């Protein structure tokens, strides 16, 4: 008996839209008869033993298998048991005689076959069974695809739910932080405004008191003026923090002659320094070129750093402004010879309403917002700010700006 196997090429299978039917039987006449019966409706592959049938299944997407039960070597039910795991979608039909009914029943119970057909078969009945087998195959594949689509949709939905939940949680956290920050600002602002308001109220009452002497008016007016200035500074700082938090501050960078810029800042601050007996000095390295930044906002930062340096320095000391080029950045430094900052407090001083435990040398007031504003303005410029300090020796505040032409 010839071992030649008839099958069409893989490219023909890919082109064909018909079902693929594999028939396995060791009798040539049965193979020919079945092929003639089904070739008009399906792509028919034939094999004369289980090994050839297995090879065809590894090369071609078979959808329905008809196998004889009694064959040399591996019988039909054993072959179906072998291929059930590797090709679970292929629908299996068994040709058998009455003598093998118990074996067939066992195969059905094990799930190895879909239907069995008794030899000799009725062609019309077999045609119906094969059509039902292809229908079952299509339903199984469609159901699996639907299940996969449903699983993918569920995964996508779960991912979106997780993403939305995380986004909502993040938004809630930001909202809670903003509410906490608002409450903290309101509480601290109310506390910091109470003292100067009480001072203004008290000295206004004294000005209006009939027993107040005219020569005391000027002194009282100066005290009221200082208190009003403190309140205005706090309110301006609160407005700056609010504007930065809400993204309403827009930088206006221009090309700046840095030497002239630093001299102007120093000139405006020398009066404050001299009032306390402090000498303000300036140095700008020759290799610092003109570059772009928001003059108003960087002057605001320098004014704040210089004001702090004066507050915490003694009469007869020096405060120094320095500018250097560091590759593609410009370094600004404000160094004093003041009382310094305790090491454990350095990491907190750029937070809102944070004040160091050391006290200003001239009893000056502080809002606790200035350094926080400085940090945010520098970060808006894509720069960084920091401080080094030694208690009893002084502090050096520094910040960098990118060198933008």
C-alpha cells in the first residue's frame, strides 16, 4: 500500500475560504470515496495513518478530522487523545464498527470525539454530521474571539478605572493640600496681621488722645508707618504665593546687562545696609555675559535675600553680592557675616511661614514667606536655590539661572 499523502499547499490554504477537512484511514478506497464526497465543499486532506495525519495538522490549519478507529499503529481514539491538547479547536469525528462501540463511548466520555459514525456510513448522514462539525468549530472559534475581546475590553476598562481613580485621588490630594495651605495661610496671615494692626490702632488712639503732646506726633506716625509697611509686605507676599500657586505669574525675560543690573540692586539696598551700619559689596566676574531673565522677579529675589542678610547681621559686618559663570549657568550669591542658621532648620526655611529660631539682630519683623517666594520664582526660571550656613559665622544664600542668550 502506498504511503503517499495527498494535500494542498499552505499558500492554497491561505487563499481558500473553505473549511479544511482531514481524513485518516488505512484503506485507499475509503479515502478516495470520502474525498470525492467532500471535495466540492471543503479542502480535503488525506492520510493513511496517524503519524501522517499528525504531520498534516502541524503544517495546515485543520478544522475537522474524520479518522478510522482501527488502523495499524495508533488507532483513531488514541490519535484524537494525542491531538486534543495541541489542537483543541479541531472537531474530531470517528469512523468505527459495532465491535468498537465501548471504545467509542469511552472516547466520547473523555471528550476526545464530537461524534462517531458507524461503518458502513450513510453518505447523507455523514454530510450532515460533517457540516455540524464545521458549524461547531466556527462557534467555538467565534466564542473564543468574543471571550478574548471581552477580556481585553475588561482589562482596558480596569486600566482606565485605575488610571481615573489614581487621577481622581491625585486631584483630591492636591485639593486637600490647597485647602490645608489656604487655611494655614489664612491662620498665619491673621496672626501676623494682628500685631501691626494692634500697633496702628493703639498709636492712632494716642494721636487722638487730648493729653498727647504735639512733639510725640512724629514718633507715633513713624511707628504707624512701619506697621503699615509690615502689613503691606505680608499682603504682597500672600498675593505672590497665590499667583504662583495658581500659575498666574508669567515671566517676562529680557536680555540683561548683569553688571548694571547688580549695581542697581546694590544701590537700592545700600540705604538699608548703612542704616544698620553694614557695608554692602559687589563683585561680578568678567566672563559673565548678558543673558535673559525676568529682571523684576530676580530683583525681587535679591532684595529678599539682602533684606534677610541685613536682618540677621550685626553693625560693622559685611554683606557681599557675587555673580559667577558656571558652564551654562550663572551663580548668584548673597553672603553675610551674621548669626547663621542652625543646621537642623536649613531644610525647612524655604517652606511657607517658616522662620528660623534665631532672631533678627535689630528686632526686625518677618513674614516667613519671602524665602518660599524666592524658591518658587527661581524654579519658574528653571533654576535652583540653596543655602549654606554656620551658626555664629554667617550664611550664604545662592541660586543659579540657566544662561539663555
